[in-house]
C-alpha cells in the first residue's frame, strides 16, 4: 500500500516537474519589453544582502553605464534588441542558480500597409500587408474584409506570407470593399483599413512573349506573339488589351503600340540589323491598370548578311522550353517595373510601387 502511494506520489511529482519544464524550461519566465525601456530584474534570494552575480546568456555581466546592480537587482537601461536573451542570477560564493528570466526586446507594431489587387478578375482578388518597421518579436495579423455591410470570408494564401485570397461577392458591384488588418503582439496592437471599388484594383499579371519571328526579306519586321497570363480566368468574356514596347538594345527610347483583341503584332519599323528588346503588358479592356512589363525578349530582324547555308529559323537560346520555331529569342531577367498607365490610374500605381519597395 505504502508502495502504491509512493509511486502515485512520484507520478504526480513527475507530472509537476514536466509541467514546470514545459512552461518555462531552461528559460525561466519570459517577458517582452519595449526597445528603449528600463527593466529591473529581481533575484529571488531570501535576503537581499546575499551577494549575487548575474549572467547574460551564460556570461557574467560587468558594470556598465546601462547595466546597474543594486543589491540583488539588475537594472537594464534603455534596452536594445541585442539585449534579448536569458538572464540568470547566481549566488556569488556557491555559483548556485537562483532564477532565470528571459527577455525579448521589441516594438509594438506600427500600422500595417495594405495592398489589394485582382489579377483574376472577376473571380478573386488578394490582399497583402506588411509593417514598415520591424517588431523583432512574434506578431500576428488579423484580417477582415467587408463588402458594403457584409463580412466576407478570406483564405490565407498557402504560398505567400502575409497574403489572403478573397472571392468577389458579386460581379460588377458598385459597393465598396473595406479591408482591415490588425497587427498584434505582446507589446501592443495597431490596425489600418483601406476601401476601394472593385474596378480600381484590377491589374493582370504580365502576358508572356512566346515567339518572335523574323520574316525573310523583311529587314524591318519582327512578328511578336504572346499569350495571356495564365491567372486571367476568362479571357474570352473579359478580354485584355495589350501594350507592346520595343527598341534596339543600344537606344534609350522605346516605341509603343497598343494592340486590342489579338495576342500578336508585327513590328514594321524595326532598325535593320539591330538586336531589339521587346516587352508586352496587359490590361483589362475596360477597368483597372496595366500589368507590369513581361520578361524582355531579344530578337534581330532578318538581314541579308545572314549566312545562307544556315537555316533561316535557327533555334536560339530560349529561356523557357517553348516549342518555338523562332530565331533570336532570348529571355532576360525582369526589367524595370515601370509601366505605362492611364493618368487616372497613376496614383494607384504609385501606391503599389511604394508598397513594393
Ligand atoms: C530609464 O532610466 C533613466 C535613468 O534612470 C531615465 O533617465 C530614463 O528616463 C528612463 N527611461 C524610461 C523610458 O523610463
Ligand atoms: C529591487 O527591485 C524591487 C522592485 O523593483 C524593489 O522593490 C526593491 O527595492 C529593489 N531592491 C533594491 C536593493 O534596489
Ligand atoms: C500605430 O502605428 C503608428 C505608425 O504607423 C504610430 O504612430 C501609432 O502610435 C501606433 N499606434 C499604437 C496604438 O501603437
Ligand atoms: C546559349 O546556350 C548555350 C548552350 O545552351 C550557351 O553555351 C550559351 O552561353 C548561350 N548563349 C547565350 C547568349 O545565352
Ligand atoms: C531602370 O532602373 C534604373 C534604376 O533602378 C534606372 O537608372 C534606369 O534609368 C531604368 N531604366 C529604364 C529603361 O527605365
């Protein structure tokens, strides 16, 4: 009987010990403190005259301007993130550990910046958010989206941090959407909201140039073909229009041409014998703003000097495995994200540009 009681007691003790470890473990108590604040740590000694030493992440703390020992208390002044860590108090003579305190130094969140955009109009849009200055401590975000008075469901994006996806509630509605993001951590919370009409956030992803063909005996022509961004859900019923820009690599000024209805265009004023750089952007034919420019593609028009024994359509370096019969197509990295926008949309674009910086 005594044995059973003893072992029951052991089990209880073991559970208590495990709980205690689960709670604080080696770190002892954990506190979040604001950058720039003063913090006093108390050593749990029975009498405040026992000499103690404090250690920070194992290293003995010496006397410094901003670290003050008063009896068994340690005061840290004007703390910084580098002072995040574990402080332990030991009896000076025995070195025995009295207690441990973990401090995480950080900031409460500033108000989040929010950006919403639809690259899949009229099905869905997404919103992203970020803090313009770091908190240094774990921070959570809460998102609420309303359409008029109605709360709508959001889904966290599995592939992007700080991003959620939302289905448009009704098509072509004139009620505003309002998105509120609240950032919260152990030191405080902050929130911000934006409101918009659905048609102002429409911005397709860039199209993709899939072919640039030279035309035999036409030294000033280049035939460019592209395809709609795969994210655009219904190109047949919600058509896109396009903007093509091109220039010889060695010149600064771009030529522009707007193309409606079809995803191809023949440039007829290319510079003879020069390597050109070509990009295309897309926009919903009615609402929203222009996409970013597509990846740049390089091509040189047909020239007389081409060796005649070489096939006209020599497969050149194409970055993607497109099945293309085209010469001189070479994709390069994404260029500047400057985009031609209608003036009414310029403000929105600038906001996007600022947010992405
Ligand atoms: C921290 O302590 C110093 C010196 O005692 C004092 O001047 C300062 O105002 C204190 N800072 C805060 C945020 O309390
Ligand atoms: C240690 O700090 C506690 C709480 O801040 C304070 O009450 C106590 O007087 C301090 N002791 C000394 C020796 O400064
Ligand atoms: C929220 O953030 C702004 C800066 O974005 C700041 O000025 C303000 O004090 C913060 N509010 C709170 C309650 O922390
Ligand atoms: C074209 O591809 C070949 C082999 O795939 C490579 O050696 C060459 O550097 C590439 N040229 C350019 C201009 O990218
Ligand atoms: C591209 O961006 C750089 C700096 O980001 C700028 O100096 C350059 O003029 C830009 N080029 C074009 C073609 O916009």
